């Protein structure tokens, strides 16, 4: 398993070897020693558009983002920031 620290967000990305392919990446996030309770899938739609899909235990949420990227892994910091924003919005919606 590959671990990539994202200092700006205070999390570590956990990627299984077979989950980082051209045009697709799937990962979990760890904050301190706790693995956060969701999975993230990112799929490249075209040269500039990515589809973020976050799977919670009982629900899911998703979003399209625009990033100029050849490889998804090259923009992991921006992707994680978008994922955490999406999770925060989802959690806020659940409280209403």
C-alpha cells in the first residue's frame, strides 16, 4: 500500500497498488491514526474533467471538477481538498 502525506490538509492518502491506474484512482484517507469512514474514487472523464465519487457506509456523493491533468496522481493535493470539501458539505446536509 502506498501512503502519500497531504500536509496542507492534515491527512494521508492510502492507495492499494492495484487502485492507481491510468485514468482512475481509488483511495482512503487517514487522519492521525484513524482511517476516515469513506472511500474515494476518481475517474478521468477527459483531458480537463475529473469525476469524484465518495462512498460512505450508507450513502454516496459525487462531483465533477476541472483540473488540467495528464495523470490524476499529479494533482492529488487539489483532489483531496475537493474531496474534503465535498465530505464537509455532505455532513452539513445530513445535519439539516
